[in-house]
């Protein structure tokens, strides 16, 4: 307070003399009415938090508090609805936000680099630098906001979203599985006709076996037993046989650790063909010379560096010393397993574009260490599959990868030299293997991961595992060097950890899921030959193909054959059902191809639900209803006629549900144009490659029929031939043998075996029959589609005697490409005529080969598949777009 005496002296003092000047009044501000008075009926409320409003309004009964509480509840409810809407959008927006975060990080990092460089320039760059600083600040703020939004979504909805999504997905999966079972049940009337045919021709045991094969897979998956690791504790004599002309040189860089190196060499000695390799051990100036410690190991070269060059320098020197066509870099803390090197080199033989091939690395306890590597946009790298089950399907198909670990790498020696070897900027070690992979790719080659080459890696035995000490500390610094060097290439990669399942096959232009009835067996049936060729063409056209059999079987060697074609093969127990597979991975696929109507009817609805963006392709293989209708005409069975009608409705319904339908002949395409004019139908016939010439006419003898007997028309054909045609052939061609080749021969056919009617069953190599027999026969009385047995024979230059149903839709002309007869007498006469007439034989052989080139070659099929892929163009852009 002011002192009273001072107050009186100040304010009671006399005013100064003279006129007084009055200052102008400041205008009063114009205020709205609401600034003075409350609206009518409104109450003045002091802002309170919700808990206090609840106490005041509900517990104490204050009217104003209740009104405000109701108002705030409405506001909170509206905000909650907005948050729910944000949550729903967050599911789709999360990856976008993550991309924004990483894009901001990258821009931030780039801006910082630009600032540092700008400051080194002259003063006229100062303005630009200041702008960059401001830009960085904005980006930093955006980065914080984006991260906060992600954290908010996760904190608000994380505990509830995952269980809810799981429950919804499981419900949809169960419904899809029930629909598939119901579809199978509805097919029972159709199956009864086939069952009757099998029972009549093959007997009850064959029927039971057929039912069992449909219900249960042919072969269950057997987990791989981890390779036994026998670690020696002492160095004993070990003798390699030096190769005079090695195909590969195995380079093993070492620094001390003689016993570790010896165990590596011992595994190489046991599991590697000595005649094709040389072994170069590069001693990187170890304190104790390795040559002394390994004195009892003979047949290898040990080269000692005058000074320590580090891992990179030692590898580069080893490559310079190599005599082999290929250099294989192998860490000394590894144990190789059976077939490891042969599998690596097979990739170079099968893929001329291969520039670098790496092995599957596993820990000594059997866990997966690496199935190829993924490199992210910031240059960081993942060992794909680390610590997982090495038997899982996603780790066991040959595929292109970003890089493979330098623990075991194979590369042509010339290409290694052209690439400059391991880049010494990464010395002493780390990121040199990733850099080499990118250099190989930049030179126009591809980098492959070969799962059939398994190597046990004692990770960290040579360099440790801590990135803060030892040689391992260079890993962090070298990442930055790598990211700067390959910034342009990395720009197309996703941000760290985003969509790893997509990034592991980043090379794929389209992703295709193929659902078949069972495992493809190209040595047993023509349908499998066609499907195998389709898959090969899809992969050649840069499509990533995933294959699954409806019965989820794992039948070898066929699974391995597909995997080595670059196909991911799914099977039980890693896939529980087709519906479960679709629910988890449906959005991944651009094209889903379902083969055969009885498989499509089970799963096409689930495909539409779980993969709404995929192009749905129904591969008829052949029109089953057409085949069954002809069978019904032949045997006059009412049950068969009913089955044919049901199949017609079912197949035509599937065609209407599909985006594209595949048929194997123009005849079937024209038929569907009449029955389902709105359908998009493509012809993708059987695919046949020309085979070498066989024996000349005079040296050939015998007749051959080929076909799998799980296909009823084949059984009917052989029984008709044996009973109606063969007796006449025996009279005209005494002693001439007929060979019946094919799997799953029924008892009714085996019972007919005789000296001149040889039932071979399945044979692993059919070549001797088609290069040594004089005539191929195709006596089918009914069927549909293109007959693989005819194309197979013609590809060998072996003329065919066929029936009219056998050549339908194949553009063949009797007397020019083939001989055709339908009654037993004419059929037998055609066989005898062709068997004796060398001029006719040569004419038909040439005509058949020409027909293959014109209608059934890989080139024809490739054009059809290219059209199919084009239909899916654009459907995968959102899936495959980089962050």
C-alpha cells in the first residue's frame, strides 16, 4: 500500500496555473451483445473437467452442471465417433503413415547432408542453407506428428483391434470351409457316375483306393532332420584329391582358429566332389601360421598374406589365386552338408542370368539363420527367416533376393573381377556381400538364393555378434556408406520392416496363386505336364507363383521340382486349409488360378471374399460336362446322364463367376461362346516341346499306348482296344507287341497282359518306348479337350492312329498328320497300314511335328499367358508400390 502521507501530498497538491488541455477520448471498442449478456435460457458455467461436472450435476444436483455435462457428453460422443472413423481408416492408412514417417526421415537425412555440404561452399550459398534448415524443421515437426498419430492409434485401439480382427477372420474362414464341404457334398450325385464306371471297369478295391486318394494326401510332409554336427577336438590327417581342372575354387579366409578351419575342411572333404574343386585357404597373417597347424591336411593350397588385409582383402586375394570357373567364398566357421556345392552350381546351369548364388544358412541347433536377405530403403538389412523353422515353404524355393550372406557365396570368377571384387571401402568387413550383390545386379545379372544348399554357420565365431566392439562395429558405419553408394537403387525399396512378405520377392511383376486338385506329377499325366509348363512360363514372365494342392499334400520329388522352378509350394501342416490360406494372404495375389471344376466349385466364393482385387481364372483343363455327356451317350446309363447335366450347370456357373476361363482347344472356346456368350474365354492348350529323333523306321517295332488310368476314358480305351481291335492286329501283325504305359493300372487291364500285350505300368523314363516303337495308338471312345498322349507321340516324331474323339480340337487332318478310324475293323487296318508303309510313316511324322510347332509350342502358350497377365495389369499397383 502507498504511504498515507505521500498519498495526501501527491493528490491534494494545487493544480498548475494556466489553461488546461483536455486530451481526446479514445473510442470505445464495439462489442457484440453476447459479450455482455448470456443468450436467453443460457447459464453461466465455469469450465470443469468431466469428473467434477459429474459430481456437481449428478451427485449434487446442480442444474447448470448437468446441462454442461450433457453438452460435453455429446461433444465427447462426436469425438469418439470421429476416432472410430479414424481407427477404421487407420487400418488402411497405417502403411501410408509409416511410409510418410520413413519418407520424412529420409528427407530429413538428405536435408542434413545438403546442409553440411552447403556450409562448405562460398557465402552466396548461405541463403539456400537457411531455407534447408527451415525445411528440415518442418519435416521434423511432420515426423513427430506422424509418429504421434501412429502411437495414438496403437494405444487407443491396439488392445481391441487384434482380437476383433482375429475373430472376424476366423468366422469368415469357418464359413468358407463349410461352403467348400457343402460344395463337395452337392457333387455326390456327379461322383456316383464316376464311381460306377470305376467299379465296373476296375473293381471295388480300385474304387476304395480312388476314394482314399481323394480324401487323404498321397504323401504327408516329413520334417527335415537337422544335419548331424560332428565337431572334432583335434586335427587329424585329411587328404584331398587335387583337381587338375577345377570347376570351382573354394576360398576360405582365416585368421587363427585352426581347429575351426579344420572342421570346416572336414565337412567339405566329406560332402564335396574332389575332382571338380580346388581349395584355397587364405591365412590373413595369423599370429601362428595356419599351414603349421594344418600340416596334416593335404591336397589344398594355403596362402599366407604378408600382412593382415582383413576379411575383404583376404577374399579378394583368394579370388585372384583361383583357377576355377566359379569362386565360392566360404567362412571357416561353417559346416557344409550333402550336395551343397552341386546345388549352388546347378543354378548357374539352369539360369544363364545368374551372377551370384547363396546358400541357406542354419544354426547348429537347426534353427534358420538366413534364407536370403532383404535390404530396406535406408540400407539396413534383414536375414529373412531368422530363428524360424527352416522347413517352412517360404524359405524353400529358388528365388531372386536382394543379397545373400558372404558366409557362403558362389560367383563366376570373371564376373567377380569385372565387378571389382569386394569393395575395399567396407574394409575390414561387413556390407561387402550386400554391395557385391547390388554390383552384380547393376551389371545385368541376378542374385539367387538356393535352399537346396544348406550350410551350418556358427555365427559370431570369427567376428563376434556385438555391433559395439570388434570387427562387428564396422557394420553400422558401413551401412551408411552403402546407403550413400546405392541411394538410387534403394529408392525403390520399402521402408524398414514394411510388407516384408512382399519385399522378399520384390522382383515380381505379378503374384499368382495356383490351386490344383493334387500335386503336379508331369511324369504321370498330361494335365500335370501342361500345368508344369504354365508355371514355368509364368515364372519366366517375372511372375511370383505360389502353388497349393487342394489336398495340401507334400509329394516328392515333385514339390522339389516346383521349388527349383522358383515356385513357392504350400502344404500341410503349414497351411491348414485353402480358406485359411486365402484369409491370410488373399490380398497379396494379383491372379488366382483354380484348376478343374470340382476344385473351383469349392473355393471360388472364398477367393471372391478374401481376394476381391485378384483376377479369378478358372482353368477347365477340359470341359468335364462335355466328356461326361459323351460317356452317357456311349453307355446309355441314366446315372451318367444325370451327372452330365449336373456338371454342365456347375461348370457353366463357374465360368460366369470367373473373370477369365481357360480351355484347351478352339472347339471348346467356340462351344462356350454359344453357351456363355458374356464369358471371357482364352485358349491355353497343352504345351509340348519337340523331342530328339528316335530310331529309323526299319529299326522300330511295336505299338505303344500311354495314359494315366486315374482317367476313366483311358481305361475304357484300352479295354475296347484289347477286346475289339487287338485280335485283328494279332492276325495281321503276328508277334508285334502292344505296350500299355501308365500309372495306376486297374486290375481289369492287368488281367489282359500277354506276351504281345505288355502292361508296364508307370515307368520313370518313357523315351525308349517313343523312340523305339513304330506306331502310337489313341483309341479313346469319349473325352474332351486336347489329348496329351497324341502331342507327346508327335513331339518324338512318332505317328499316331487315333479315333475321332482323340483328335478333337487339335487341328489334325487324317492322312496328313494322323490316321483316324472309329470302328474296330478300320482301326486295326489303319494300324497295319501305317506299320508297313514307310513313306506314309515319314509323312505323318513330319506333319505331327509341324502341328506341335503351330498350335502347341511354348511360344504359342507364352503369348496366351502374356494376354492373361495383361488382364490383371493394374490390379497389383497398390500392393506393389514402394513406400
